[in-house]
C-alpha cells in the first residue's frame, strides 16, 4: 500500500477537536452516576468527543482491569475485582437514560473467571432488554479462552451483533504480545458464532508494520469464518511503553482497503484513520438490516 506518512508525528487527518457540547457532559454524568466504565475512557478512544456528543458510548463491563497484557492496549492490566452483580441493572438504567438505539457492550478479558465472564455478558444483555426492549445490543466479546460453552452462553442471550476483534494480522501477533495461535482461536470464535446464525463483526487496526498481503490475508481469513461486518482503523500508540506506530495510513488508503474488503465479501465496512470497533456500530447494523429487507422484498 502506497501513501501515508512515516511515523514521525501525527498527520493532520488524525486531529480531533476537544469535546464542548452539553451532551458530552451529560453522558459523562450518567456514566459516573452509574459507577460504570466505558472503553471510550479506558482505551483512550480518539472519538470519545464525537460519540458522546451523539449520546453513544461503549460500556466496559467486568471492571476496568484486564488479566492479559496485550501490547497495543491502553486498558489497565493486573488482578481485577470480582464481578459486580449489580452492574447489569445499573448499566441497563444508563442505557435507558441515554435512550440508546444501539448499545455496544464489551469487557476486559477475565481469564480469572471459569467462564471468562460470559454469564455476566448474558445478564447485562437480559437487563437491557428488560429495561429497553427496543434497544439493539452488540456484544463485543473476548475470546473466552476458546471455551465453546462460554460463547454459547452469550449467543443464547441473543445479541443483535456478535463482535470479536482480530486486532491485527497473524504475523504481528507476537508484536502485540499475543501467541500466534490466538489468531486462529479468534477466527474460530467468529466461525462458531456464525454457525449459530449470529450476525458477526470484527475489527483490525493497521500501522504496526503489516504488509498489504498481510491485511488481505486477514480479510480472507475473516470471510472464510463468515464474518459479516468489518472495521479498519489506525493504530495509535497509547504511551511510550507501547509498540510504536510504523506508518500512518492516509484516508485514501483506508478507502482502498474498504473497497478491497467489500470485494472480499463483507456485507458492510467502516474504514478510516479514527475508526474503532464500535464506531458507527448502529449505522452498520442498519445498513445490513435494510439490505435484508430489500432482499426479502424482491
């Protein structure tokens, strides 16, 4: 892939404005009052201003401390607290207060729990459905250590979208402190969810040193697993202790990747410098729903 800039300083297309709209502060108040976490805050998402001003947020359940030490991630690593049994109800109340049409629920990885936190995911989904029956729910899950029963627990709760991020290409897994076999585990999680009839989604971040062939291979692997939806965004180095950015991709390169992903068979794609896995999540779902309705009508 040609274009982009070398990783000396952030290019102009990565500039984001500081939040100033009243809705941003309203979301912040609701999250704080509910004693909730968001991946927007924990992962230092560059879109927090834009998304919160639109009254959307990606909730982070099971605490804000992760049991894994993936090299790309800004989330705190260490020993987490036990799951909070009152969290599902508080989160459902927050989702209702925000009037969310599409709620994205994700979690830290909890390898300390027998089911990886799958039952807690199911409890959160059930609580939101009880409080806000019209809210669509996207579950952005960890790999649960490859536990098929844990995945089934989440799928049985009937999320509208089952999202699991591949994160990067297979050859770069060691660079982000993930065993290469975890790449195949993630592909298997998506394939199993698709086999159960789920609408599946995954995300990639680029800029860690991957080649075009690497990216296209990841597209092919995801499509063989039946993955429906895809997000592609620029890796940004959270701190000096994290792997450096090798390349900043230009917006037109992201457009070219989106076109390649659509040719590979993804039903919808969002690709851009500031795109993250839950960015425009509701719009992606709506695009697919409308396509399905159009197919049914013909």
